[in-house]
C-alpha cells in the first residue's frame, strides 16, 4: 500500500475547515502542531531621537500533516478534482473573497470616475462655456477700446509733430 504525505501551514482559526476540506479528498490527519514564531530586533528612534528599543513580533499558526493512500478507487480522478478545487479556491482568494464570504465589492474606480465627472468635469465645462461667452463680449469691448486708444495715440503724435522730436 503506497501512501502520499502533505504538510501545510494555516492560521489557527481555520484549522478545522482546512482539515474538513482535505478529508473530502481522502486525506487523513496524521498530526497537528501549533507554532509560535517570535522575531525580535532592535530599532532606533526617529530622525532626532537617538533611543534604541526592542521590537518583537509574534506569529501563531498551525501545521497539519496529512496522509493519503494512493490505492483508493478513482485516485487519479480524485487528484484531478482536488487540483481543480484548490485552483478555484485560489482564484476566489485572488478576488479578495472566500467561498463563504459575500461577493467582492464593486471596484471603486467607476465610482471615483463618476464623482470626479460630477464635481470637476461638469462644473469645469459650465465654467468654460460661461467664460467663453463672457470672454467674447469682454474681448470685443477690449479690442474696441484698444483701437480707440491707438487712434488717440496716433492723433496725439500727428497733432504734436512740431512740438515732439519726431
């Protein structure tokens, strides 16, 4: 009788569900351990602080050892189903969800786009259209004023040619 073995790490709070998932595919628990991993190092204070202090991080997880007979009926189909199952689980996890959780939330980029459109683009277009219309009126008045002032300047020089050094 040939056997295969599997060793995995998982968060403590998911140990039971991981065991149940593996039992579906004929894995049997050979043993479990709770691991407490501590890491300590020294860090210095901020830019103007010369103090040194110790930082300790702690991680707790469970290791599970599984065993499965390779002589079970439909072994190759079971392995294929198991592979497909965990592939789907990984794809669901990549979406930021789990099988039991609610579906992932909508992507906020569309909401942000709509908010920007409503609060920036629409007022920007209204502002542009208003000032474009106003600018045409103002610009026309300014051009007329400029032409009038230029004409007065020309007249000033023409009338006072004899007085000025022209």
